[in-house]
């Protein structure tokens, strides 16, 4: 029996994928790929053929400055194996009107052809130097194939 349609959790499976990390313009983690903290075994998740990578960032931006985000999925044949790029998003740009805001760039991914293990990574390029900051994290959302 399928759950009622008003129970979204019955249809989605959310997995942590990027631990919270800070970025400082012109310094720590600025314009650098971060994440890959959690390895996801697609077989254990019933081999989903798609997912949505959801980044999350709390921004502190100076007037006239921007934060540019990219998300990517990497994959490997073996747990703890050598990961290679599978799919990368186009850039999402936030301007200074998002100062103090939490933003959530998203990236829909077709996983057909992906290897068994995947990880998510994200990159934030802060256009200022020294003063602008971001706190970054992320999740991957799968459909629950047994429920759709």
C-alpha cells in the first residue's frame, strides 16, 4: 500500500553529502572544490537513476560583490576507490542582494552510467578578497523507487 500523497518523506530519500565548511574570499576554500565527505552506495539506495544535488550556503557579501557556485557528482567503482568527475552543474551566481541570506543552488543529475559509489562536491567563488564569507553544506535527494 502506498503512503498518502501528503507524506513527502515517504517519496524522498535525503543523504548528507557535504559537511558544513567555511569559505573566506581570497583565502580558505575560496574557489576550491570542497565536500566528498560522504560516500553514497547507489546499490544500497536501490540504484536510483537520478538525483538532485542541493547545495546550501549562508552568505556575507559586500556591496557589488558576488558568490558563484558549482556543484558536481564524482563516482567510483569501489568503496574508498579513486573518484573521477561524473557530472558538473553550470554556475549559479548570487549578487549582494543575497547578503545575510541562505541560498540553495540545485543541480538535477541523470545517474544513468554512473558507477556504484557517488559523492557530491561544491565550489564557491567569492568575488571579493578578505571580507566576504560563506558557510557551505549540501545534500543529495533521491526518489524512493519503491514508492513511485
